[in-house]
C-alpha cells in the first residue's frame, strides 16, 4: 500500500502525512475520552514506541520504497518475526528454548530465501534503510506489547502518535509545499488512506493485544505469513499470479509456526 501511495505522492509527504493524519485522529480520540494524561503517566515507554513506529519505521520505509521495488519490502517482512522475537526476549525477559530460536530463524530464512529467489532481488543501498526500519518496528512492537498490559492497544498507539505530532505535522506541511501532489491517482489516494488509518493507527490495536496476551516472541512468528497475505492481496487487486511454489512455501511456513509454538 505504501508503494501505491508513492505513485502520485512524494515519499516525504507519504511518511509525514500518514503520521500527521493518524496523529490528529489520535489526538481527537484521546481528548474525547479524556485520556491525554496517559502520555505523562507512561511517557518513557511511549517515547520508545513513538521513536519506532511514530517516526523510524514509516519514514525509513517510505524513503526506501521510493528508490526500490516492492519486492524488497519482502525483506522487511521476512526479518520482522525474528527481530521482534529478539527484542521481546530482551525487553520482556522472555525465555525460549534453543529449538524455538532455531525454528524461528529457519522460518525467517525460508521467507527471505523465497523473496530473493522469486524476484531475483539484488542488494541495494535502500535495503539498509529497510533493515533499519525492521529494527525500529520490532523495538516498538515489544515496547507496545509491554504497555498494552497496562493500557489498551488503542491508547498506546494514539499516545505514541500524539507525542510526535509537533514534529510530524509541520514536517507534513513542509513536504506538501516542497512538492505538492498533482493529479493524484485514485489508487494512490486509496493507498495513502489505508496506510494512515490502518497501517499507522487502527491495525496496531489487535496486534498489540495479541502480543501482550500470547507473548511477543511466539505471536511475532505470525508475521511470517505477511508475505503470502500480501501476495493474495496483489493477486486480487493487481491480477498477479500465484503458483504452487507460493502455496508450498506458505504451508511450510505455517508448519514452522506451529512447531515453534509447540516446542516452546
């Protein structure tokens, strides 16, 4: 969806526009529910979430995607489960067996290998930005899960976005003035609305709740399936083909997720 938004909108406006839009909605939600005090009460952890998914991940992702193909985004999807599990183990002091880590690493390599094989992806400088984006997101996922044990997932992401709003809103205005979007395609507008409402805001609600309930390392393994959900959506929206290789790899990944859950 980020790639769709970039069809007609410059990467800086996609980055800060989604953050500012989601931040303004978050501010309205917190004000309506009289929950702005939560920012001060949990500021230390919220600042970390803000750094990860309120600035680092969306900005790095948009800038990287502007100079590389969407295939490279699969690298992030492949790395996220393992990096999230690592941050979860560190921040939450979760203890997992060596077999769990071996299976988690194998799942990561399975998806990464599939992405590299399918698209013949060649390393680019932008891939370093994608790697950094994955680390920022993983860090914020682990912190957000910790906070979600105290306040709701919606409160966590809303507070995090409001904290950086004094930065993201002016940045969005500057990005608009720097290169105003002209003749915005419908697909680009739809992509921008999606990343603003769902990728940046409401999608975090069930995600943080799941991480808090099931454990960061275990639940994070579900992200291995994101690559294949993305393929299904692409097949539906863009009429891209899905072959037996995709189905076979998806089944292998599902088996790895199941085994990881059982051995831990």
